[in-house]
C-alpha cells in the first residue's frame, strides 16, 4: 500500500488547509474541539520540526497539542535506568502504559527490564526486572497482574511485594495472552493460556477475588495455531486469535464457561485493535479489517453475535487502542503512510503519521490529536499510540522522520472540556 516518503514543499493549498484545520480543531488555548467529522476532514501536511530534546516541552505546529519526549535512547536517563540505542518505548497500543491513578508510567521495550517514570512529568523513578508478563491492575494503582510459570500473582512494583492468586501443578507455561492480554475492566478476571497435563494448549478464565477457575477451552480443536486469548472488558467473553497455515487470522468468541459463540473465519476482521464496552453495554472489538467487504476500514465488531459497524473508510490505519477505559466511547487510531500516498488516493481516509480519536458510535466525529512523524522502517518504529485511562494523555513512539534512527517515546497532553470522564459500563 505504501510508497517511499518524499520531500515536499507546503503549497498555498496546504497553508490554507492548515489554517482551516487549526480553526476547526483547536481553540486559542490548544484545547481539542469537537466539531470535525470524518466526512469533512482533509489531509494535513506535516511541516518541518526539529526533534525535541529529552523532557523539553514542545507543541505540535499543526494541531497545537503540547507534548514531551519522555525517553532518551542510548542514554542513562537516571542512575540504573538505561535505554537501548535502537529504541526505548512502551509495550504496545493495547497495553496500558499508565497505572490506575496515572502516577506511574511504564517503559517496557529497550529498558533492560521495566523502567517506571512519573506519570505526569515523566521523570525516571526506578527500574525493576521480572521474568513474567505483567499488566497494570485497572483499579488498584499500586499493583500489576502477572502471569508466568505455574502461577498468577499480584505484584507491587514500588515495594516489590508479591501476592499469589493461583498456583497449579496440573498446568504449566502459563501466559497472559500472551503479549496481548488485559484483565477485565474491574481487574478481577483474566484469561490465561497454558499447557495442560497432556501438553495441549488450553485457555481458561480466572477470577482473582474468589480464586475461581473456569473450564478449559481446548485450543487444539480450533483452526490454525493460537496467537493469544483474552478476556473481554466486561468479563463475559473469552476472545481467541488463531493463525492458519496460509497466514489467515481468524477469531473465536466463547463464554467464560467455554461455550463457542462465534467463529470469525474472515482474515483479520478486525485485528490490530482492542476491546471495549460500548454505549449499548456490549463488548466489542475495534480494529482494522483486512478482508472484504470492509478491507482496510476501521470497524467495530460485537462479540456476542459478530455484528459489524463501519467506523472509518479505507486508509492507512495501523493500530487501534481503547485503553481509555475511564473515558469510553472513543478509539485512539494510529495512522501510518505518507502525504504522497494520500495525494494519489484522495478517497482514502485523510490521515498519515497521525493519532486520531474517533467516536465508536458510527457518527464519524473525530479529534485530530498529534502528528507522529514516524516513517516506516521496522516494528519498533511503529507509533503504537495508546491513551491513559482517562484519555488526557496519549503515548506514542517515533523515529522522528528518519528511517533507522533511534526510536523514542513521546506523550501528548489532551484537554476534553465538553465532557467529563465516565466509568465504563461493566455488566456480567
């Protein structure tokens, strides 16, 4: 889909479009406004901008959004906190980088373990090493939920205390996902992938508060090889991702008791996304489709029955995140590509190297947040934009327009004056 990025001059049309976009999406204070629709959006050219220094405040020249570079690849950010030269970034778009009260921010890639920063001013605080997969507890800011070996446990990074929640001699190689696992929005239920006594891959839901294990789902009977399994935000469903021999990505939806509800045999419809409870109280997967009839559209798909809502047209959408669980109703989309590509394809979604918030109700309401300036190079250079729990911050990665350059993390600060954060609806 993509062509090499080329240099371009900002034409009069671009300048006029830039001015109109500023009037449409930002106010005098840089506050994000809510009066733009997908149907009227147009391409915003990315003007030249020097890479900001480490922890130096900066402002996006197009959106007016304030942001900060929060990691310094190749350098010691604080005693004992080193960043790799190639990259120093958060885990992934659908993995929460902030703890529940946003006092801590986790850098997990390229930090020789886990680096914890202040969640507001981004100063480095401390470093920890732990061999297992851990995700922030969504309601307890002091804890992470960790899975590995034969156990599930709660871990407090600050004190390094550990509380075992589950141990088994029957199952081994327990994994949180792997890599794409999140707990339910109340933090009580998760899905674990493991090997049973016969050595077969199974998945099961587990309730931390009651120490209740739900029935096994035999993954060996599904088509393809399992990529991961996870719990839905409400805790009602188990979602499993399968990869077939021809690299088709299919999905299954089960009840927590292991009853199959859905088999999505289309390729990646959707994928590279995240799960959330929508305004109707339904668990949905929001992501990018890679199959007809909505190939390369952003879609929402209901877990219980597979019903699809088309949210955004064909475009360069790369990842979708709804980690903003305290401000539901919006998906944070990472767009890749370049301007030349969009100039040649005027019917595509008019976004490249940009983070866009999109309402998931199908209304097409958007907020244009920040330009990412990440040119395509490898996996680590992908932006993987991910919001904080209340949606007032968004973290992303960038090589700042230079393929092969060190990849740092950046955080943009957002203001949503017209609505108050809401608690996600959770109903089992």
